[in-house]
C-alpha cells in the first residue's frame, strides 16, 4: 500500500506524460486516446524491468544517454505542437484519422521513455520497497504489476477529464492552439528536467 501511494502521488503530478495525454484526448477523443494510457503503462513496465534487472544502475552511470533521449522527446513534442498549430481545421474534432491506435500507443511510450524523470523516479522508488526477507522475483513482479495498474488508471483519468473539456472546446477557433499549447508545455517541462 505504501508503494502504491508513493508511486501514484509521483505519477499524478502534471508533467510531459500528462500534458501529452491531455493533448491527444482533446484532439482524438477519450476512447481512442486510451491507447495513450496503454502506452504509458507499457513504458512503466519497461522502466520497472530496467531498474529491477539492474540495468537502471548502468543507465544512471551514462547520464549522457539520458540527455540525448530527453532532447529526442522534446523534439517530438515540438513537432506535434507545430502540426497542431498549422492544422487546417480550426476546431477540435474527434478524429479517427491521422493517428492510428498503435501509433498513438507507441508515441506515448516514446514520450515516457524519453522522460528522464520517469526512469530516475523508478530508480529511486523501486529499491526502497524490496526487502531481503522475501523472494526478489516475486517482489519485483508485484511492484511492477501495481505500478502499471496505477499508471493506466492515472493517465486514463487525465484522458477522460480532458475529453470532457474538449466537448466544451469544439467549435472554438482556439481549440487547436490549446492542443498545441499542451504539446509545447509538455516539451518545455521535459526540456527543463535535469538528468
């Protein structure tokens, strides 16, 4: 329970992942954008496996790789913002085109996996909840299972909430600019993260 509370608290704080989830939900609607929550859930699983298998220590030693990943993520978010700003449609429309569900899921994974905060947070949190009294593998599997369930729940909540906001934005001439602003905000937050 303590791990779940700690992990949920850290994940719920707005950051690049949350801004990306909100932007996708405003643009494509809640149902399709749940693929974003699945993408973040899979990235959470990857982070957990990296840290708990010992690769996290190796990644921490090579901070330059994290810096490169971070700037790749920033560039991708700026690209999405540019596309939204230049969109010929001046309203938020729930669209089934442009972004497939699998592409949306992979994009979410890319945003999360290029966010050094996510990996470093995992590197700091998971070891705190492993005890010497139990079997390591069963503890690791339980922690990752709890983490991915929390990840999906939190980002699905962001997506559903943003979708409700999007219903009020439809027909607004500022709608795509708001979506682009979320992407730029996510890029700014990611760029400001120290590695």
